C-alpha cells in the first residue's frame, strides 16, 4: 500500500519562485483581459446610447414638422 503524501516531493526554492513569477504573470494577464473587456463594454454602451439619443431626437423633429 502506497502513501501518496510520502510520494510527493517538496518543491525547491527555485520551483517555488518560478511558480510565484508565473502566478503573478497570469494574474496580470487576467486583469488586463478584464480591463479590455470592460473598456469594450463601456465603449459599446456609449455608442448605443448616442444612437438611441439620435433616433429619439430625429423622432421628435419629425413629429414637430
């Protein structure tokens, strides 16, 4: 019968440091992807708002004349 805990080797200092660096890099990528998605969402929302306001203004001008 094999004990899995005893089979695991403890990571070396270099391995721990490498994991930390990769984890930090992955976190930065995730944050930048989130920020890009948020910027795209807000830009699209503003574009749609401008189009809606233009349609409403055109409808008001049309009903007045």
